[in-house]
C-alpha cells in the first residue's frame, strides 16, 4: 500500500496541473500580435471553397487551414486544390518597417509571391508581386470577405502580359473534416 502513495500523489498533482493549465488556456487565449488580431476569427479553422467555375464534371475545390504560428507573431495558411494537384503555404506577419501586414506565399509549382494586406470593414484586401514562372502572371490583387452567413468569398485579378484580367473567385464554408493534402 505504501508504494502506491507516490503514484497516487503524482497523479493528483498531474491532475491539478492539467486542470490549472486548461483553466489558464480557457481564460487567456493564445497571444497574437496585435496587428494580426483581426484574423483571429479565422484561426483554428479549415475552410472548403468551391471555385466559381467549378462544375460536377471538373470540380475545383480548395481546402485552406488557418493557424497561429511563430508564438503568435504570424498567421499560417496551408491550402491545397483538388487533393494536392496544387497548393501553397502563406505566412502573414506585421512589418514595422512597412507599417503593414506582409505575407509570403510559397507554391507547389515553384513560384512565390510577396504581398501586403489591409483589413477594414470585414474585408481583407491584398496586393502581391509574383516571383518565378506563374504562367505570365506578375501581380495579383485580391479581396476576401466574411459574410453574415459565415461564408468567406474571395475574388482576385491577375496582371498578365501587362493587362489586368479576372482571376479566381470562390466561396468558402468552414469544414472541420476537410484536410489539406500535399503530394
């Protein structure tokens, strides 16, 4: 019976420690850089988006997972289209030098982008420059908006061969079962 006392005591201390940790985490959400706070509602969620030109015969489905990164100094977005046929990773952070949110987007096709974004009135407006071969696209402008019904709608335009043209448009819904896939 004496040999059980230390184990029992350790379990009790472990239980109290776990309870305390859960209480602290529930009362105090994980810290996030103040400039990233407008993105907090997106964090910890996975979104499933269908592109406007998607059809049952040729579906175009994007899965995007938003998460807190780098001890709250960045937001990370992983996404993949059609189970990994294309995908990318974005890191968003505050740049004191630019006094703006800045992001870097790396893709499975080898090109990358660097951009800035502003958040106002429930809309995220972004502008990015493309580095590498992105089928002639050199710049991208985009808008994302969370609607009252909980959907997120995105639209973009591409600068290609010196002319702005419509890019992709998609409507996203939260889908906790969806998974980002890379091949």
